[in-house]
C-alpha cells in the first residue's frame, strides 16, 4: 500500500499524504528543512522503535494503521503507515516533529534521495576531506607577518 510520498523541493523534504489519510491526519502535507534531518532509514519494524506513550497500550497487529500526530516519550511524531513494510523513518532535530514515519511505494529510493540531498547541503566549510587542503579563504591572516630570521615570540 502506498500511503504517501516524500520528495525533495529545494532545501526541504516534502511529505504528501494521499486520499483519505490526509483527512484522518488533519493535514495533507508536511515540510521539513533538510538541515534539520538527522537520520533517514527504511525500517519495517518502526512501531517497535518509536514509542508513542499511552496509545501504545495495545499490540499493533496486521491490518492496524497509524495516521496523524502522536506525542510520545521522545516528543511529537507524525505517522502515516499501514503494515509498515515500506516505512521510512525520518528523525529530525529542532523541529516540531522528532520523528516522521511514512509508508511509500519505494522506500529504498526515497531514503537514497533524501540522503543524497542532505549530503549536498552539508558540505565541509574549512577543509576538503579528500585532499586535506584548506578551503579557499580559510587561511590564517597571521601567516607571512614575521621575517624568516626573526624569532617566534608569540606576540604580534
């Protein structure tokens, strides 16, 4: 079952629900900045990992779905899953929702797409990891002030 989709628009992850699920969830879409995404995984057993507090009192078996906003031990989470076979778990930091869980058509492709967009967004600022060379403009301003034969005293 396809419960929704995740796509990248600019520097945001857009989660869009389909059909009657958007009515039960009281919202049809959700936008998360890529900078706030901490981790993205394909996790079919996500119900066992993310506790939702008082609504966790009964076992969730086959055919039981979870849609909408829940408050749990780790904070607020947004769910849109059925059986959870293609569930994508997006963990965020600094946003209202700590976890966003959605069941999509191709979970592997969705996870790779979000991770690739995240990698492009978060690039090293001071050093190039591959070469170890300082990035342009990251050199020290003190370099070259002292004469070659002058002793280093630690003073400017």
